[in-house]
C-alpha cells in the first residue's frame, strides 16, 4: 500500500531530481531598460515527502560556476570578484522551512544561502501533477517563482552599481522521480 500526504498526491519517501527535465533560471535588469536571462546548468535537489505536509521538505544546491547567460565574456565577468565572486561563493543552497497550499497552487518558504549569507525566500509553486512514464517510473512536476535582492546577500557591482538591477527573479522548473 502506498502512503500519500494529506495534501499532495505523492508517495511518501525521497523523490530524486530528474535533471534532464529540470532547470534553474533567473532574470535581472540591465541598464534599467531590459533583462538579462540566464540559468545554472549544474544543480541538485531532493524532495522528501513525509506522512504529513509538515514532515515534507525540499533541499537544493546550485554550482554557481555553472552560470550560462548565453555570453561567455559576461559569464566570466559575473563570476569575477567584483560581482558573484565564485571563489568566495562557489554554491548557493536552499532548504524549505514550510510548504502550504492545495490543488495546483502552493507556497514554499525557505532559506537561501549564497556564500556565508542566509536570507528567507518565498516561492509561488504550481504543482503540475504526477504522470507515469514509459519506463514505469512516476514523475511529479513543479514550477516555482520567487525573487531576491542581490544586495541582501552582499553582492554588489562596485562603481557600476546603477547598471545592474538589485532584484533577481528566479524561475524553477523541476521534475522529481517517485521513490
């Protein structure tokens, strides 16, 4: 018999990330007139579904050096000491502190750590459902959006601060595989 939480139609246990069908993206204003969009190509996450929603949690870690904005020169500059400083901040990590909602609409609160700074963050989550795949596995899909202020994490752009927006919008599209 499978056990499901009282709020999500998910089997209790550790759900593994399906990296081939998941993405971690972001957007930030440039010069105040347009947005630069990018993604991180190396990340891991795990969804632990408990017997109740309060017993469920999500953790994730992103390799900051895997940034891809579609421009190698820009990526190198973003990773340099005057912005992200990948030597000081090699990863960013997330751990959920609360999950709430019903149906397709959820909220995930948690803590995001970049370097040595940890701040609260809230994501609006859309639960896409659970589907059986041709190989017999079952996948659950989620889309999550949130935002942070880079200044809250001590990330500045020096004398060119006005060129780069402070708000970073985060877009997660993830699939997890049933245990």
